[in-house]
C-alpha cells in the first residue's frame, strides 16, 4: 500500500470512485491502486450509490483506510463525483470508474505531467485500453456542426487532421494515439482534474442524467472559461466498461431513454437548434453512403434512428419555447 495517505489531509491526489453494485470490480480496482507504484501521497474516496450487493461491507472490511460516503439512493455519476470532490483534500482529483484497473506508475505519471502544465489546463486523460490492451479511447472533439461534418464525411482522413483542426478550430480530430495533445474531452473512466478549477467551474453538471457528463464538462470549461483538456498517452489504464449499467435490447423504450439523455446533453451544450442541424448532417452522410454501400439494411436503420432523434429534439425545442 505504497504512498497511501488515507485521512490525514496532506494528499496530493484525491481518487474518487463511484460504485453502484460493482462489488467485485470495485475490489479489483482498489487492489490495483494499492499495488501501483507511487511517489506522491494520495487518498481514496469511494462514493457508494446505495449498492445492494455488499459493496459497502466489503470496502469497510478490506479497505478501512478508504474514505467512504454511503448514499441512501443512486445519485448517478455527476452528483456522486461532486460529493467526493467536496471533501477531497488533494491538489488534484482523479475521477476513476470502479471498473478500471491501474498498474505500475501510470497514475503517478499523470500527476507528474500535470505539475508541468500551464494554468489553462483543467483536465488530463490517459490512453484508455480494453481488457485485451487494445485501444478504447484517446480523446474526442467537442460537439459542433463543424465537428459533425468532419467526422461524417471523414475530412480528417482525406486531408491532414492537424490542418483541418487548425482551419476549422477543432481540437481532438487527430487520432494519433501516441501524441500529447489538446482535445475537447476525454473518457470519464479516468479524468484527472485541477481540484481548485474543478470547484471554480461547479464540478460535473448534475443536470446530465447519464452518459454525457464528460463532453458537457469539456464544452463548458472551454467555452465559458477557456480551460483546456489534454490527452496524455504516456499514462494508460484499463477500462472494463459498462459494469454499472445493464445491457439492454434495442427497443422503443431504450431508444427513448437514449434520445432523452442525448437531448439533455445538447440542451446543456450546443442547444436544440444546432443539434438538429448536426443530425441533418448525419442523415446526409447516411444517404450518400446508402447509395454506394451494399449493406442497405444497416443504413436504413441508421436513417430511421436519426430521424427519430430529430423528431425528439424538435419536440424538446418546442417544449422549451412554450414554457
């Protein structure tokens, strides 16, 4: 348990883990942290969202040095992380999913790198890997109509990605997984924050229901504060993925949930009108690909889905303007 500082208040890093019925992977995650290599003091804060699988008891018995917040309801990702941040003592915060594994000195590398960064950097994210060590995430551009045009029509494939980024003022199109670079946002599975800036901007947006907290955070902190997010591939973590949410079939109910969550994200970032135009760009690209691609059924489904998205966004826009 090298480098642990527990509850004595002089930690450089506060690791915040939100758990919800993930007893086994939370155990694995905590063990991997304690087995990692550290030169900086750190504390671990686990925020449990009313797990019913024995997670709380496991943490109390096996990891008594962990600072544990026990919620009596599922407060979801944003609110639970903000709870942990409110009591954190570290100069830096690490928002770490319970279904991640760290090893060697990867997190220490992130701390050391952050110590060298200018004042306009609020967040850094590592190279995120799947369990088989294949790439899962390496940073993304912020949502915009320009971004959607670039991605749907693959302009960054036909032209130099850096040139496209420069001309259109988009960070994160470049997919060089080995390059340290400014991006729009990084995977929420592992985000290291400057704690004072995190509190200054109000933390994660608690109006986001689920899935979308990271792009909203990157969008808000850039557009309102001009704070940058940086992808740092010298550090790596494994993200097992999706262990806190059930896998569901594609049906009308699950699509409606997806539409609602997407609309919440758009409301808090680009707004409904721009989001509708972003979906129209997607539909145009689908129609062009539909003509030439042999898999007509796939593009028919994609077209139908995007039309549903537009109709939902129009409904939400109408509701917003009539209330």
